[in-house]
């Protein structure tokens, strides 16, 4: 992927959906592109995220702290955004299942970017709220389905 393709992909991530092209370009330029090897652990459970990771290509799995596979990542998306913004420890591992490409943005870079362009901070906070709402909605739907199954 070249820079234009990556910036286009970033525009489709809910966290960045409200940002303008130039704002996303600034985020891209502040980050570091990394190649992750198969079986490499990208994020450890019960640690505090100091980087926002944007998964760009390849495949990764999310595991609980006791090793239960929870999900597979194979679409462009943010990883670790809740920990970066809340400072709370993550509950999962993220492990590459094949060679993968990620864009890493250090949390101190976030602060600097938002200080230099407060509009970026507001738009990212709005995106974060939308993500939290979607996750709560999905969790409520799962609970509803489990309760319905239990009541059968």
C-alpha cells in the first residue's frame, strides 16, 4: 500500500471518519509503518497501551488473557484505541497469524497532534464515542440473544 491508499483506508476507520484528508495525512506522517512477523505478539494482555495501532494488512488474532481466541482481524482497523485514550490496561493479546503491516502512533504524538489542531481531538473523541456506542449496542444484542436462548 502506498501513502494515498493508506490514508484512504484510514478514512474508513470509524475513529477517523470525521477527519479531513489533510488531518489524516498528518496522522499518517506522525506514525511508523511496521512489518510484523507471523506469531509475533503485537499487544500483551494486562498492559497499558502507549501506542495506537492501525492494522493495515495481513491477519491477526485477538486472544483473552487465558489464551481463548476471541476474534480474527483481517480488515483495516484501529487496535488499542480505548487504552490509549483511557490509560486503562488492555484485557487481550493481539498476535499476528501471518506477516502483517501496521501503522503505529505513539500516545505522546496524539497529545501533540491534538494540541496543534484541537479540531482533530474533537473529531476523534466523537469517533470514539460512536465506537463505544456501537460496542455497547452489539453487547446488548448478544445479551438479548443469550437471554432468549436461555428462556427457551
